[in-house]
C-alpha cells in the first residue's frame, strides 16, 4: 500500500499528476493456466496484486506518479453493496485528505463493473477523475487487453480533461460514462458499449485522452447522496418480467419486507396482469417500486396508471442501475414524488 512507481533516474518528475491506483481483483488480475486459457482462468483463484499489475506496464512513470493500494482481490461477482460503500468512503477520504491526488484509477472485474461505477458516480464527492477499468482476458492470455486497459485507465485519471465528467469507464481505448455504459457481450474485447449515445472519447494510441462529449445528468459532487456515515444500504431487489410471469416473486419480496423493488419490465416497462397487480400491492405496503425495462435502451415514461398507483419510472436506466439509484434515494427519502425527481435528475 502506498508504494510509488520507480522514477526515471534523477529526472524531476514531481510535477507529473499523482494518481492513486486501487485494485479490487477481477479478470484483469487473474492468472490462467496458459496463453490459450480464455475461459477457465478463474478456477485457480490466483490473482496478481495491484503492485504486480502495475509492474506490467513499465514506462507509465512518464505520464504520472502512481501510488497503489489493494482494496480487495476477488472476482467481481463477489463485489456488492458493502464493497461499494467501503470503496466510496475510501475514494472520498483520499480526495478529502490528499488534495495533491489528481485522480483515482480502479481495477475491477467486468461482471459487475458498471454497477460499481454507477454507485460511485452517485456518491463520490469530488469533480476529480475516478476511472474504472477491467479486462475481458486475463493478463496471462494471448492478446490480453489487461495491460493496455490499465495504462489507459491511469492516463485518463491523470488527465485534467477528465475532470467534471463523473465517474468514467475505460476499456478498448474508449472512455464511457458510468451512468450509460453497459457490458454487451460475454467475451469480446469491445464488450462495453453505450447504446445509442456512444462513448465520450478516446484514450488513444498517442497516449492522449480526448473527449468529444460529456454527460448532462448530475453526478458525483452534484448529488445529494452522502454515504460516509452509512453502515449499510437499503435492500432493493429486481423482479424480472417475461411472458406468463405472475406475481409470485414480487409478492415474496413484499412479504420479505424489502425496502424497494425494481421491475425489469418487458417492452415499455410493463409486465403481465398479475405481475403488475403484485407491484401495485407492494406500493400499498409502503415499498418503493420502480418500473424499468429490460430491452436495453429507451425510456420508461410516466403514464396515468403508474401515476395513480404510485409507481416510479426509471427513465432510461437499466434495471441494475435503477436498483442502485433507488438504494441511494432511500437513504434520503421514502417519498415517491421526491424519488421520481431523483430518477429525472441522475
């Protein structure tokens, strides 16, 4: 923890941006059985440390001073709300207590990367860059994207141009907005995409980070969510809608006393009649219910039935991200109109 990348012999490098590099594990750190191991590398559970990962990109000291720390070293399916809270608190503490830090780079597994990124996008209290990366192939595999993605992540975290754009996700030389990006493929290197809107810019071959657009929704220091005093987040679950789905899952969640439910609806966000009825019953039990769509793009809009029955609409957030925003919202209020305003703002 806190170790520095060796500096060029005798050169004055103290003016280069200081980047904190935080490791959480994931495919980007896993060691496979050989160069052709693209799928079984998680079996051994052997992870490189963040120090070892950084050692794989000699020359990065030309662009930034890097200090590393190991927050966690697990596959991203093992990362959840408690890790999000701890990571957000750590990031906020770094920015609060170490003002010389220009940005923070985080390595993460790709399975839940977009969820961690969006939570940080709602809870980090700084306009400085927080950039997350992962890889679709482990560093031991042929043509791995691990080292290039890590380099691009550090370069983006060090870039003044990345300030004020919220939490960013960098893979495949593309810089994406945390609110919008999603994993769209199981193994392809170009798996992370922003449907319809496109990425924000490039971390390009000349080591320059170039932006062409920026997010318009409020984020990071612009939000009302303060997690520093929280020990846990409200319980919110997702109920998936499909042809023939009834209200069994929704009613089970209601009976279990969850704080919120996100309905991953079909089409424009609805589900079969009994599924919808169960959602409305949950509202009468004091549970906050958000209707999203699992189509992958497009808005879920407020219509008369939803307004009359007290349902909240997710706008264009995916069900996974709607869940995260609802968890954060419930730390502030339980009032439906107020929560709806948050879905329109963030």
